[in-house]
C-alpha cells in the first residue's frame, strides 16, 4: 500500500505528464506563423509558464525522493497531442484555429483542476509546500 509520500509523487507525476502534453500544444501555437503575433506571444508566455511549472514539479518529486518523471505517461500525452493534429489535416484554417483554441483552453482548465486537486490532497496530509 502506498504511503502519503508515494501517493504525492504519483499525483505529481500525473500533473507532470499533463504539463508535458500541454507543452507541445503551446510550442506549436508559439511557432504557428498563421496565428497573429499577439496570439503567438500569448502562446509563448503560456509555454514558458508550462516549462517553469514542469521544472518545479520535477524538483518537488526529487525533494520527496522520487525518481524521474513518468516517461510512459509523457509519451502517451505527446502521442495524443500529435494524433489530434493529424485529425485536423483535412480541415481549413478556420477549423484548425478553432480546434487549437479549444485544445489550449481545455489544457488551461485541466491544469486548474489538476493543481486544485493536488493542493486539496496535500493539505489533507499536512504538506503545505
């Protein structure tokens, strides 16, 4: 049975995997020349924030004695992000932009839910780091 630290590490790895998948989404938007400079700039800011958060999660996992990130989960999330792009190949620019905005919006709120859940869990075990 997992103890509180092991469970925290598992939850952190889940959030890390979500960050890794989102990183690819924002990186693609930041480089997409079809988007306006303002949207690319917002995507670049979101990308940097995602990378910073991902690094903080890695640091916390190591502080708790956990090893590396969940490479398998990161692989699955990255594959899903790429697969989603393949589904949009036949769509026009407006459809692709709409789908990209949906993915970015969903990614942001996935993070909100993941981090709020993690915060609630860690508070219940007395970990306020």
